[in-house]
C-alpha cells in the first residue's frame, strides 16, 4: 500500500512536469511592446512609450498640431539633483527630474554581488520610473515628467534617519501647470506614502501613478522560481494576473485592498488605493551577454478615482511577519498554496529553530527530524498494517485466482469479496489502515516543500561548503544525487504489498525521475527531501527490528517432520544422522 501511495505521488509529479513542459508556453509579447525602443519602428497611427512614461503622439498628429512656444518655469530648479533618504530598512534615491523614484534598495537583503537589493529597474531606456504621472493630455504628461522640481524636506545629513521624513517636490510654469508631489517616510518601514496633485489653469486633474517595470530584483533565472506577475486583492481573495493573461485583460477596475506586482520574494503594491483602475503591461528584457534566459517583468499603473487621498506603497520583501504586521490580507500575497494553514506554523517553527541554530540548512534538518518524530506513530502503524497484509498475500492471491475467470459483472464475483473480507476479519487486518496513516502525513510533506520554495528567509542563506544559497540549485548537484540514492534505498526497503511487476518497475524509475527533477530545484528543497528519506530508511529498520523481518526475507526454520523427511530422502536413518 505504501508503494502505491508513493507511485501516486510519482505520477502526480510526472503529470505536473509534462504539463509544464508541453502546455505552458513562453510568455507572448503583446503587440506594441518594445524591448529596445526605436523611433524607426514606429508605424503610423501607433504609439510608443516615451522617456517619461508618456505616450508619444503619432507623427501624423504631430504635424497637424500648431507650434506653441514652451512655457517658462516659475517654480523649478535649474539642474538635475538627487535626493537620498536612508531608513533602517531601505535606501531610496529620488531625482528632481519628474520627482520620481530612481532607486529603492533593501539593506537587509543582498543581491548576487553582496550589495543591497535593488527593486527599481532603472537601466531600461524608454521605460518609466516609479511615480511617473500619466494624464490624458500627452503634452501635459511630458511636461510634468521632464520638469525639474524644487525639493524641500530632504535630510540635511547623510546616513540613516531616526525621525519621519517628508519630501516635497513642486513645479509651476507660465502655462498654468502646477504639480506637487509629497513622499512620507517612517524610519522603520518598507512603506512610502505618496500624494500627487496636478492642476492646469486652476483645473484639478487626477493623474495615474505609473510604477514601471517591476519587480527589479535579479536572481537565478529558473523555471521553478515564480516570475513577476500582477497581483490584486479584491472581495476577500487574491487575484493573480500572469503576463500571458495581460494581453486579454490589461485593465482591472474595482475597490482593491492592494494592487501591484510581485515575484517569488518581493512585492511592490499600492495599499488601500480605494476605487481605482489598475493597468498592467508585460516587459521583456533581453538576456545579458552569455546567458539565455530573458527577464520577464510587469509594469503597472494605478489611477484612483479620487486624487485628494495619499496612497501608501509597499516596496519590500515577502516576509510573512512583515506583511502580517500590515494586515492579514497583505500576508496572503505569499503564495503558500493549498496548505497555508500548515505552512504558516511550519514557517514560524523554522524561524524559531533558526533562532537557536543560526543556520537555515541545519534548521531544516532539525525541523525535519522533529516533524518525523511526531509522525512516527502514524508511520509505524502504517508499516505494521502493511506487514500484516504482506503475510496474507498468498491466501489473498489464491482467492483471487479462483475467481479470475469470472467477469466483473458476474454475481458470483461478489463471493470473492466476501471471502476476502472474511479473511481480513479472521486475521485482524484492515486494508485501509496501511494507507490512511501514510496519507495523513502527506500534507505536512507538501506543506514543507511549499514553505522551502517560497520563504524569503532561505534567499541567500548559506548552509556549508559549496552551498551558499539555499534558494538556488546545488551547483554541484550533490544534494539531489544523494536524495535519489536515498530514495532508491527507501524503495527497496518498503513492503511490496500486492505489487505487480509493472508497478515494481515504475517504483524503481521513480527515484531516477525525482533525481533529474530536483537537479534545478532550490538546494533547500533537495536537502529537506534527502533528510526525510534518511529518516524513513532509519524508521523502516527500526520497525523491522521491533516487529521482525518481513516474510520471505530469511528462510523459515523447517519443522521436525520436514527434517525427518529430508533425512529419509537422503538415505539416512535418524541414527545415522545422529552419528554425523
């Protein structure tokens, strides 16, 4: 029965792997998307994204517009300037050109070069920076995003601030355009509160706030790591917008709890924007020289129905405790899957163990031992029940052989089931008792797998030796190979109750399949699976010691009558046997 459960798990993984390989297509680039914008590719009647996130007017329309003299700045600065705000958690850099965010680095999370992780993609020409404004008037949009704003409230001294910071950017010109942007920072937070007001000739305009490509973290490009996608929370549930679905519905309107873009480890989102319109746009970044994997990001813009209310933007890690402190709904941005109720306690337990150990690799090993020790009685009961089933297999097969020539619809076939039930009752065997305890442990196994695949705590966390990042694959594939070898060992030890030859061959192929599957999985996942297999092997040996070896594992001791028959058949009398 245990082998059948393992076989079911294997087939489930196989179906998932084949589905991803065959049916999950690469993200299509919608028409109009430009990864390397060029004026020569603009066609009549089309629009392209301009430097400030503006929609450039087609050439035909530009030739028809009358020439107007540029407006003279009344409140503005003469040169570009950067404003740096450093809190306990982030280092934010604004540019006064457009009053936009140029850099947002996380001090507690490092990139592959050991530097604070950058979440703003600021190296793409033709793509807007965060807090770009967009209106229905292209000329006004270009003006407010290219103007040099005055700055007030900037920190006077470099270094980490210890009190709230309120930045104020302002621009005014002779054409009646007046734009003000304010940004509020708390000294301990990943949240910035933004408010933009825009008027033209004393007429209030509610602009859309464009974030631009997100999320800008650069990590290992793997098919097992969640890519950037849109995320919305509405009507009590999370809605995820994959890049492939954006072309079908790029615009979403509603009263959102939060809206933005996330990937496997980071999130940027507007919190409680109220009734608003959110627009997503996929952005494909060509791979760097020497690599094959392109980066797929998602740009988004949010247009609130009311422009008089500040909007809070969260830009930070998908750390469960950080998000839960904002609100339980925000914590749901972490996709733990269907076993969330189990994953959250496991995550807290892993962090608790790591508080004493100080190494997430050893914490995974210790927590795996603790969980398996708790589930030992269930697994032991399962093995004992399967052992009983194994002992009566000859009688079960004999009963089945007597009725093998009957059709399944033959009423006489029911007698076979009655005889089997009578046999089970006589020997005290419950056919389901071997499977049910094993199935009860499966949610914990898959919950731990979901935890290790999504927990940002493992990102950049070293184990020992060659494993410097438990969220990346093992560079030398040692852990997945050890996992495969241990699974082969475990398969050979598991009781083969009622297994036909085809099922036995499938069971032997399963470790090979899992080994190749785990080659590119995060090393933390492979480590967990290997340790789990080692525990299962040790438990199998312990169970065999307690209840004795499996039937047929060693020759049974012959009875006295059988020994006498052998001696007679060999031409020896009892006296002769005693003399020898």
